[in-house]
């Protein structure tokens, strides 16, 4: 129910509701359900604030204009009340509908903070479609719309309508089906009802503004509230500006108040001040605005906005190669963890059974013990000690690769006798492997095969050649073979691996 006169906050909530409804249509997760509940709370708070302003405007009008200029004020006052009556009736029907839902499911769940059975997708179409409550609600909203147009004309724009959604793939569904049809979870329906109530009260606010504030300079508003609304996210990247609107509600825009933040004067236009600050460094920053306004009686009052917080972080991106997420047994596997918008010190990282993870501030080391698959989970403190899971990534756990036996730094081939005779160790090495892994040779068989057919055999239990082995190699002639076979090596994972044999031809 997108409006035409909505504030940025109202537009944001409308867009968020549509996004959440789309997510609910594909998969209902606890995060999606929580998001609907959070949106409902935000809409309720916003609606209450607007309703307070409406009530204050009515009260001020009754105490001033109706008393001082009854003949001029009464027609506008009666029009506003006729619209109010239609909106109150629709709002009451919505509250009655909500109470039916609450009674049906047994009220609220103290653990989730939401209505019980909030994921239920059967109760909404049953009560709203089958029992025709959605039809009745649409009629009452249409009555409210008709009341507004009767008093202010058919061209009056308002954030309230019962238009069906756009066609999808040539299919048209009704307004009732769109908001309360099959597959809609209970908590989403409650959010929809709260969104309708917000549209109702915003429509009433527009009507009140139009009818009761015709001559703003003559209205003595007796209640004020300083408001600061960010127009950019409170989480921004370094180099991006942080922007917010600061304004005083129910204020005469003809007499702009003065506003400042931290001693910095703001440019004020139409009762609104815009606060912009450059973000040149990381961290969490707090700010509040001071608004000074001259009242209708000549007095000067000062109001302070609530303290607000925004966080500045460096630009970041996380790229995960889905087919290369591998941990190796027996070595330290480094892992970097980050969550844009969440301070690193608030992250909690854990790993599945059979492995350990240590570290902090985004840098961790994983040690695994057996092959298979294992997940690393990341959670964070999000609000007053409450912990929320941000996500998890699955890794494959594999043994270390098998190394290659090397003598003279080579894996065989033609070799000069001098080089063979001067080398006294055989090594096991891994090529093109990112980890610094050391393997210990714990067995090999050395064969020295003479060209005329004599064969000498030696057994080694370390990687070092004995004096007899060196003497045999030193006695070899051109064309003789020097071979290493039955080579075994053990790596940091404790596995004893057979290596490929290597053969040299003496030059």
C-alpha cells in the first residue's frame, strides 16, 4: 500500500515489508519471522508518534481556533472529525482482527517476543478469506478513502489505497489475496495489518495538516518533539558521508528554528536541518542535535534529540571459493572472519566436533583431526547481550598431499657420479603447496645395480645415507643405476606414506 506523501522512514518500511513478504513466499526462516516482528514494532512506534502529533494538533485547534474563531474554524474541524470517524472505525476493526488472531493462537510467546505460532500459514487465509474479514476490512478502508475524498476532493493524494498488486506473468490477484492469501505466515499478516494502520494514521495526519493548519501562523501548538532521522544507513563505509534530517514536529515552517550539532550550526529550510559529517576514520560515533525555537507567545525553548549512533568501517568484501574450502589435517589452517556492520570484537566463532579454532579480531587458526566435512559458525552480540547466528561455512577436511622423494634435489634421471657421491640425504618434499609442511623419511631401500649385473642392496631407517651406502655409490661407474625404493615418510598428521621410487643413471 505504497503512499505518495510518505516520509523516507515510511517508504523504507513499505519497501522492507514487500521484501520480507517475498522472502516468506520462498522460505520461512526464523530470521525472516524476526524481521517481520521487528518491522511491526517499528511501524507501531512510528504510528504512535504520528498519532500523538495528530492528537496534539486537535487539542491545540480546539483550545485556540475553535475558541477564538469558531465560525471560521468549525467547518474545517467538522470535516476533520468526519474523516477521523471513518479512520477510527477501520482502525478498531483491525485491532479486533488482531485480537482474534491472538486469541486463536494463545497470545504471545515470551521467548520469541512474538505471537505464538507465528509461522502458521493456515490461520490467516482461514480467518481473513474464508470468514470474509479481508473483504470487510477492504470495505472499511474504502469507506475511509471515500470520506477523505468527500471532504478534500477526488484529487487529494494519500498514503492509503486498496489497489490490487501489478499483474505477474499475466495473472491478477486481489488486494485481499495479496495481503492475506495462501502461504502468508501469521506474523506477516500482523505486520500487514500494522502497515495498514500506519497508512490510516498517516492519511489522517495529511488530512489534519490540510484542514486544521490552513493558517499555521494562528495555531498555537502546545506540544513539541525534536526528531532526528538518518537519511543514510547508520553503517557506512569510509569515504561515504553520513547524512541525517533534524526537524521539530508540529513547528511553523515560516519561522525556522536554529539547530546545531556539537557546536556546528545547521542550514535550516522549511523547519528541517540537514546534518552531514565526513567519515575519514573507522569507529563508532555518537551525536545529538539541539533545536532552539521561538514559540507563538514569544518564548524561546530548546529541545535536544535523543543520542544517535553510527559506525564507520572500511570497505570490505568476502569472497569464498565454494569448491576450495579445505582444511588439512596436522597443520595450522589460517581463517579470516568478518561481518560487515558488526565490530570484530563482538564476533564469536565456533567449529564442529573433532576440531579446534583459536584466535581473535578476525584472525583464527583451525586444527582438524579427521577427514570429512566440518562447519565454522559465526555469531555476534546484536542487542544487550543477545546473540544471533550470522552464518556458517562448510569446509572439507583432507589429509595432507603425498610428497615426492628427492635426492640431489631431483626425482631421478641422469646424474653425475660426483653429485651422487657428495649427497648424503634423501628428502620428501611437497611442490606448489601453500603450507610449510615437513616430512620425515623413516625408511628406504637403496639399490646400486652394476652395468654387468651385480646388485648391492642397503636398508635405511632415516633420511641419511650410511658410510656403506656412500661407498657403494662412490664405486659406481658410468651406466650403473642408483635406485631408491620402498621409501616411506611421515608428515605432521602422523600418517606414514609410501613414496614413488626414484632411479638415477650414473653419467
